[in-house]
C-alpha cells in the first residue's frame, strides 16, 4: 500500500522526500541524488497497462491500475507526487482511493511565497504570469514536455481542497512550520509513518536527518554535485533548484498589487490555513 507525500509544486515536497531519503538510507552518507523514496508517476509504472501514457485520458484511465500493480507485492511504500486528488472524465477515473493507499502527508505553503518560486522555477516573465499559472487548472507534462508524463495539478486552490477531502490518515504539514519548528514538524511526520506504516526510526537518526536537510546543506550539495531532480531547462540555464529557501519571504519580494490579488483570490483557503 502507498503513502503519498503530496503537494502543489514548489511547496516543500522535495524537502520532505530528502529528509525521508536520509532516514531510509542504509548508511549515514547523505546524497541529494540518491533516492529511496520514489516518485509517481513514472513511465515504468504503466508498462503493460497502456502504450500511450502521454495521452491524458489514457494516463487518467490507468492511474489507479498502476498503483494496484505497485501494491501487488503487499509492501508499504512511500511516493512523492504533485498530482491533485483529481477526478477525470466526469468522475469516471480518479488519481487514487483508499483501496490503493494508506494515507497522505499533505504539504502546503503560503501562496504568497509559492508565486516567487513559480516565477523562478518555471521561468515566468513576471509575477502576473506566475499568478496566472497558480490560478489555472493545469496539467504538467505529457507529450513533448520534459517530464514526459501528465501530472494533473489543478489550480493552487483546487489542489489544496482536493487532498483536504481525503479522510484516511491525512497529515497536514505547513512548509512555514517546517522552517520555523523543524524538529516538531519532522517528528510529526515520522510519528505518522510509525503509526500508519509501522516504520521504525531512531531519534538520533531523525535529528541527523533534520540537520543534513537544512537548506544551506542541500544548496551546497547542489553546487558540488548538481541535483538530478532539477528540471532540464534549469540545468541548461544554470539555475539552481535550491534557490532562495528561507530567503523567499513574500514580505520582502511581492509588490502590493500581487499580494492583494493573491489574498483576495485565495482568501478562504489562506484563512483556513492561518495564513491570513
């Protein structure tokens, strides 16, 4: 059965995955390019199910089948995903359900901070374009896109609300709390995995993982070795994945117009998450 690490893009999903990569590493030698936590979807997950996984309808039709195939070994596994908990073709297909997974670690981030990361990572010309990206019900990947597979993320609002509806073992983690109270929040994650997945972690290794996964350490590793998880375009343009980190503070970066637009557009969700 699958436990998801789910988030909208640029919300801390990779940070949590790297933290868990350290915990699941058989040694204490940490590398940002050695992954023990998988990503979904990958092409290999759909082998034997469809020959046209680039097609959004084929991808959606076979998504749960691919997960059931992964579950055929009866082992508990953790996957990172940016998919929303979507329904497709008038609800005929869905991303996942309680038969496919044990639960979700749902990571959220203040949209006033996400917009700067969207601007940088997806090479938008300005904040208006970055905000438009967050407003649209987007599908990333598929066809000629570098990621190669459709990832149905929706808008920022719809992504958050979709995973909020998943009732089975749903742990909500705010990116900002990971920054401000890392020990408290990362132990929430490990306690959740102990309870839901019967995993075992030693406290001293959890503390080591927290230290190793501080932003400065991840950024230094990227400088030395590169980061496989960065996009092809960013690598080509020599743009870093671990770009601003804790320095990405909307108070210092956003103009009043964009700030107000975000707060008006996502007011309900931001109030619910105590961002307003």
